[in-house]
C-alpha cells in the first residue's frame, strides 16, 4: 500500500499552531491512516460516516468524500452508505452530504453511462468495436475505434464513432479504380460529399465513394455509429486528409 502523506496541517497552521499541525499530519494521517489493520477504502467510508453523523458538511467532508472516491468507493457504494447513515444520523444530514457527493461522483456517473452505451452498441452488431483509432486521431473530431476484418485481397475495417465523432473532409486518390465503400452495421451516422446534402446512414445502408471525391462520414450527435470501410483496389492509391467539418454545419444535422 502506498504510504499516505499529509501536509495540510503544516501548510495551514505550521507557524500558528505547530503542535496541532504535527498531530494532524504526523499522527492522525502519518500513523493512524497508515495503520493497515483496516484497509484505506473502509477507513475512508468510516471517516465520511463520522463527519456526517457529527453534522460537519464543510470542506473537510468534501476532502474525505474525494478521498473515499480515490480509494475505490463507487458511486453506488457511497449512495448506500449515506442512505443507511441518514436513518440514524438524520435525514437533513443525508441531503447535505448527497449534495456534495453528487458533484464528486458526477464524472464517474457520466463515464459509467458512456461505457454502458458503448457496450450496448457493440452488442448490437456482429463485428467488434476494436481498439482506439490512435494512428488517425488527428484526423477525427471525437473518439473513434478500428477493428480490422480483412487485411488481404481487399482491406475491410469496422470503424466505430462515438456520438458526435466524425472524420475530417478527405479524398481517396487513384489513377484508376480506387475509392471506398461504406456499409453501416450499427447505430446512426452521416455521409456527405462536398457541395451536396448529407446522407443519413442506418444499418444496411451502403455508400459507394468514387476516387477523387471530397467527403466525410461520422456519427450523429446522439448515436454511436459503425460502418465497414471497404478499400476499393486502384492504381497508385492514397488518402489526402483535409480540414475538419465546420462545427456549425455539423450541428445542423439531427
């Protein structure tokens, strides 16, 4: 276990009350919090309970709520702890602590919801989402993922876009042949050629993209989106990445 080190006492009261600062930093945290008879996660929850029962809802409680989160206490666990203690310590105290805890665990709740949406999207299709598309991240707005389906004869990749993710305008160049075929396999997204209206894509929709056509494709604002990207064989093929899709134009798409 990583040793807990505290300097708040010395920082705030080192000159005014050095003995109190010593007890706070070196004894309370330096010795007591590092005692391994109780694991740190449990100790964190006990501390929150003690402060709540005492009616202390100032910055010290906020610190210990954050400390509990950092030591592995989940949103569901802290909600259960506060609810249980409220029956014994008082319902108004429960409300006060929940107002603080909700702010601290809000990011986790959003992350959990995003993870659930991603898992649900992956379960809706037969292809995997794959790994983060880091190699091409600079050509995308938002997070995309890439899963190779075929790397011989014809390249086929399952490309997945999180909600509101899209790639930049780009062109598939080739002296002859070339271009790309998109087949939507899950979610909802868009394809647009330069100078034309965007085309909504849903599972089963297929888009044929000739070489030398400037275009972009990506997810709708409120939906994950996956399509197979099929590379059409051509002579001297290359990709030219261009500017990002204008934010105001993208937001017009519902």
